[in-house]
C-alpha cells in the first residue's frame, strides 16, 4: 500500500508540470535534490531489475519498496502525467538509481529513517529557444534506445527513441547537455550553437553489474572471483579478418596470439598463460555458444588450415577467456590450457533491424628482405671461388658463366616482386534481428574473399547464422542456433626448403642476374662447374602448383529451459558439430627439379561430434546471503574417418585426377572415435554483496586413457573480498573499487591420440616358407599397452586485485599465477626385452609462473573523449622432471637439433655453438679452439667459444642462450572520439623471444651458389677489411663450420613492436539518416599491420614452422609473410 499526502497543496502550474514530464522521461538519470541520496542512503543497498523494461515511475518505487525497507511518500497523482522510464536489466545501487532518476531536477527529498518524502522544490526554469536534435549511439554505432538527454541545471530533458534519435529545445546556443544511459559513462556535451549533434557513449569500464559469461552460466563482475578477461564485439574492431583470433592480439592480459603465418585462413597459435605440455596440445578449449569444439590444424601445405577460420568474426557478441584453473576447472580434463568462451549475437526485443556492411581493401607484403643485386652477387660468386681455390679446394673449376659474365651484368630481377602482389580483400555482411519479449531472432549471412599476397593463394568463406529464443510459456523457454559455413583455401607451397619447391626460399635465393622468364635450373644444368643450386622459376612454381583445401562445417545447438520453482531451473541442450574437410594437391613435373613425374594426392576427413548437456540451477537470496548452485551431466562423442591416397606417373597435366595416374604410391583409410562423460557442479555464495566464495568440481571419464585410469576429478575453489563496499571506504572519493581474490584449482589435458593407451598393430613384412621363403604382409604390435596412462594434470594458484580510482576513470587489474603440470606424457626408453624401444608414460613435470596487469583509463570524457587500455604479461616456464633418468629431449627445426628441453631449463631452449667473432689471422687460429673435423679453419671463418676450455670445438661446447618464450607481451589501445568522428589505434609487442632463422643458412652462407642478403656486403675480406665482425668470408667450399645449423649465428632476437590497427570512422547524425530513411550510417577506414619495428631480418618475428608444437617453437624456414592491409567500409542500419 502506498502512503500518499492527499492534503498537501503543491503550488506548481502547467509550466512546472511540463518541466517535470521532460525531466522524468530520461533513462534513470535526471535527479538529485540539492544533495545526493548517497549521503543519506547506505552505499550498499541494491535492487535487481530482472528484465529490460519500460515502466511508470510509480512502478520503480514499488520495486524499491519490495526489495528494500524504504517507503516513499509523495502527493497522490504526483507522477500521473510523467512519461514512463526505461530500466535496463541488472543490479544497481539504490542511491545510484535515485540519483539517475532525479539528478538536477530541483525536487527535494527529505529522509526520515527509512521514509523518503518527495516534494517539489525550487525548479529552475528555462527559456527554450534553441532547438537541438541528434542521435545517441554506442561506440560501435548502435543506437541507444531510451538514452537520457538533459539540459544541465534544469529539468528540461528528453529520451532517445528506438533509433537513438532525440530532439530538444534548450535555453541557448551555449547550453550543456548531460547524456546518460545505464551501463555507460555519462557525458556532458556543449551545444556550441549546433542544431544537430551525434553523441557517442562508451560502456562503463568497471561496472560491477556487467554480466560475464562463465562455464555453464553467467556471473556479474561484482561476484567473479576468478581470473577472466573479456572483450566485446566493439573491441574486436572493424577489420575484415579471416579469423577472430587475429583480432584478439594484444587486447587481453595473459593471452598471447601468434600469427605464425600470413597465409589467408592459415594457422594461428593462441596461448593462455604459456604452455604446460610437451606432447599434448597447448591450445585452449574453445566453447562456441556452449558447445566445446576441438582446435586442430588440418592438412595442407605450410602450417595447415585453421578450422576456427570457419567462424565469422562479425557474428561474435563477446569473448571471455577463463585463465585460471578455478575458472576452467568446470571443464575438467580439457581446461588445463584455459578456456575461450565465444558468445555470438542473438536477437533482442524491440524494433526489427536490418544491417548491411561492406568492406573492401588491398593488402601487400609489409617488408621485403634486402638482397644483393645482380652485379653484387656476381662479385661474390667470383670471390667465393677464388677463396676456395686458395684454401679449401685448390684447383676448383670456376663456373663457365664467369668467363662471359658481362652478359649478366646490369640485370637486377627482384624475385620477391615477381611472386608477391597487391591482393584484394572483400567482406560483405547482412543481418536481421528483432522480436518481442516472447520471441527474439537473429539471422546473418556473410561472404569473405581474400587474395593472398603470394601468387595463387587465397581464402573464401561463406557463412550463415540463424538463432531464435522463444518463451513458450512464462516458465518454459526454447532456443536454437544453426551455423553452416563453407571455406575454401587456395594454397601455395610457401614454406620449407627451396629444394622442395617452397616458393619463398626459391625467390630469395634465385639469381637476380637472370631475367624474369629464365630458369635457374636450366642455368645450372648448362654449367657443369656450377653445381648448385638450380630450381624451377618461382613464378612458375607458384602458378602451376595446384592445391585447394575446403571445409564444410555445421554447428548447431538447441536448448530447452524450464522454471521448476522459484529460483530453480532445469536446462537441457543438444548440439552437433559436423565437419568435412577435403584437400586435393597436384604437382606437375615442370615445377619439380629435374622434371620428376607429376604427382598428386587427395585427402578426405569427416568428423561427427555430438554433445548433450543437462543442468539444474538453483538461486536464492535471503537477508544478506545469496547463493546459487549448479549441477549437471554431459556426454560428448566424436567419430572421425580419414581417407588418403597419393599417386604419380601421369605424363600430361591436363587431367589431374588420381585415377589417371600410373602408380598409387600410398593409400590409407582409418576410423577412430573418442567419448567423454562428465558430472559437474558449482556453488557460488555471497554475503552482504562483498564476501564471495565459489567452488566447482568436475569428474570426467575419457575413452582416450588406460583401463585403470579412465576417470579423474578436478576441483577448484576461489575467494573474493569487495573491500570498497566496507564502511571504512564507503565515502572515499578516490578509491571507488577494490576487490581482492584468490583461487586454486586442478584441470586436465586429455588431448592425446585416441588410442595412445592401447597396444596397436600395424602392417609388417614376413618371410615364410623353406629356402629363401616368400614375402608375406601381416600385422605386428607397434606400440605397447599402458593401462595406467592418464591425463596431464595442472594445479594452479592465482592471486588477483581489481582497483578503480577517481570514479573508476582509472581501473587496474593485477594477477599473479603459479601453475604446475604433472604426469606429462613422454615417450621414454624401455627395456628391449619387451619388444619395444619406447613407451608413452606419465612422467614429466613443468612449472609456469607469471604476472599480468591491465590498466584502463578514461582520459577525457567531454565532447572530446579519449580512453586508453594497456596490458602487459610476464611469464616463465621451468622443466622440473623428465622421465625416470631425467634425460634431456632434443628436437630440430628442419636443420639440426637446436632445441633442448632439460630439467631446470625452459621448454625448447636454444642449445647452440656460440659465435664470438671472425678469425683474422693464422696466428689467432693456432692459439684458439677450432673444429677437429671438416675442411680446416682459415682466416675469415667463424670463431666459436670454447665453453669447457678443452681446446676443441665440439658438441660439448653448446650452450643455452634462451628460447622462443617471450619475457613479456603487451598491448596498448587508444580510442578517441570528437563529435561524429572516432579513431582507434592498437599497438602491441613482444620482448625477449628468440627465433631460429633456419633459412638464413641459405641466403647468408657466403658460398656463392645462391643469392644473399645485403649482410654479405659486410663480409670478411682480409684483416684490413674485416667486415662487421660477424659475417665470414665468401668461400664456395666452406670451412670452419661457418654454416653449422646449431650456431648462435642463426638465432635472432624476435622482439617487436607493431602498430596493429588504425581505424578512423565517421557516424552520420540522426538528422541525416532520417532524411534518407535509414536508422544509422557509418563509414570507416582501417589500416592493419601499419608498421613493424623489429631487429629480426625475416618476414615475420612471430613465425613458427611447426605451428604450435611446444618442442620446436620459433623456427623460420621461409615463412609466408605478413601483410599490411588498407581497407574502407560502410555500415548501414535500416
């Protein structure tokens, strides 16, 4: 029952009533009454708004009365003619709600205990003689329906309509507008004699009531006690990427994104807090709208096809990364490497909308290598043969072309220019959404077409997404998502050894003194004294190599949710992930060295993955206590079939199907399955909205592990204390937010082979019968059974803090983590008496530690806005155990075993011979350690450090100099807006990572048989011309092990700073869009990879030939280069 004063006469007239009506139409933002309710109300009282709704002001007071002990007293019919107000779903402090309702209204509130008496005070009038209209948008150009616009110091205001448009008569050309929207940062806008204004609001940086998606549910930011990073669609940017993961680069602390190749649709490596496994995957688990999907790079040349490129980045609403074990433990045996939760866009109630966008651009190689020109290479060739003749190879015959080299001088073909091109990128998006409170829908279609910067490469993607949510009854809800996609990747054989027709290395080493239509292979074959290194023309290789990969994917999920009782919900869902991959490759003889036969291969892969999940949740609040409980059962299963066939021998190349080849060289077909059954639970408890406890547990059973160890349990617990809600900080004007949290959890890694625990059989040849016998093909055991094989387990501790200062205009997040992964899967030697040389066992242990910091500042918030996001992450790993004997693991990168993983060191450290200079004289050689093998050592050869002082350079002198694991990674985003213009600049960098530039062994070997980089100009020539002190002499018959694969000469600093994106946009004002009968219009221009600042001499300092293989990360064998992209786009809302 409402308490109303019916006998009080309020002396206001029609003019006053009009002012009140205009004031209260604002979205909860127009009022404090001479003093703020926050000084009279507890800072810690909240009310919950269950849904977005438009209600009368009386209903707002009813909500306050129902959820608090407050009583409101005001005249009867006092708000009778006041327009309804817009409430946004969420949780809000009572004093903040009242401030938003009555800010600067002139009303008076008088507090008597828990009673609030509302009366009319001295309401300032306003002479409205300057009309202003405009549009209120978020930073992504989306209209903010119901936003509040108030003339400062008056009750004169209005509310934006469904298209974000408003009109208001203000007192003069110098009036100030206060614009607000719940969940967004309010702005004061100077009219400055303008009649049309477009206003952009940014989401509040540190809103405690922001909803984050966590495993199997959501939580408000206030209650989150785990380390979770999040990013919205707006923060992903407006670039037309082939994969959403590229847009994550540098935007989340603790998340490193490596663009290991620039190939469109190619591999991307994502690491959350480093890697803890040596043989299982280190990729995070990806969960798309509740469906866990496997991330496995598939087939193809170079680093394969990234299956996540099938997801349209523009369909993504938000991404949350669960970084610590307490957050990811709810995913149990798949959560050890973190969890990336992707939430796609869904329909919202309100006006139907139709949005279209188109982006087009051109991309080119960011940087080329500086190579010798034709004359410089000819000089080096002659010098290399002269030095060989006078030292290591007396009497060596000189190439015949040097007898008439004048015909080649003056020719300077840049073969990089021959294979690189300016490539077109196009992206088209169309979406429709809308609905009512009971039915919401979203439909989108997109087409992405990207030509690669290397000839003949490219990527196309067609996607369709549709989803709907329907309230069948007040208690029963149904929703469905269906996402088919089809992608095509045109491949070029870019990476690898030049002898394998890898076009990058072919182009770099190719002779610049040959014309573009000439063949180095023919040139070498016609000169018997010039025996290396002839390859087919790289342009011909790029154009004639024929390989295409395609993937067809259907991801679908449906759910049914029912309210069983107050606070009790049951939900069941069923989803499928159907994936079909096909790759066909044809290698014509004309691009093979010495014209080998044509060859071809074909692969088809089919995966059928299905999932059912059933959960029960219960939430309850009473007094100062609140809790929610989750329990569930899930089952997931996948069947995979893989068929492969290879052939060669066909004479022509017009028909490229395998059935026309002479010989089938390889054929295989197999089917495999895996399944995972799980029980899960979680409990969240909060006391007084400031003390929080969360605990989760999951028990998994996996078909992949041994009969004795198929099941495991993964628990976690986390604590949080919102100190800023304590009374001793409630009135602080500086410290607005302070939360401490701590967590512990266990997670697992089940990503090994499906049958690694079983003793498997494979084909083998036997000789049976008397005499010489008869060869017979049969089967034998190829691996030993291990019934105790189980998952790698990661235990992680995390301590974090969140701090908001100066009305949260400065917001800081800091975390320290310490994780240890045990039971690492290693192939270890076993006694030969078993019949096997090695077996996969759980024996190793690795530790990861690190710090993460994120800082967000809102530097300017007026007509000109400027906000800054900065994050930096430090991490380190250490190997604690390796097998029963602790023997180190050595691995290679295409040339020598340069990597070592040993106890006490980092994973995949570089173990090298350390170059300390160049020998200048014979005397220096005689007084120094040299190689005991090879062609001897001469002045001008590389000098290596004798680490153990025994006077000989050998394998005992290798030393660890670092690894590809960076010391720290960082990102910086600056966002600016002024009136209708906005600008965003994203910069990121990596420091301390080393790269093994294997390919430099070709184009810096000084042997005179391949083109070289300009470093060769600084080579040693004599003691009086010593060069740069690191580049040895030219020598066709190299000596002194100048080119030994495991030398520090080939390991470079891969640190870099990159201007990743610069985006400039303009959003047209509402007055313009109304005239052309559309709801919104935006144009923008973007430059991706504007600039790199690095000492690395290759194309890409993030390169890794092996993709995400943890034992040899950071090797460069001639990578597909990164590109700079310039694009323009337009977005239209209808």
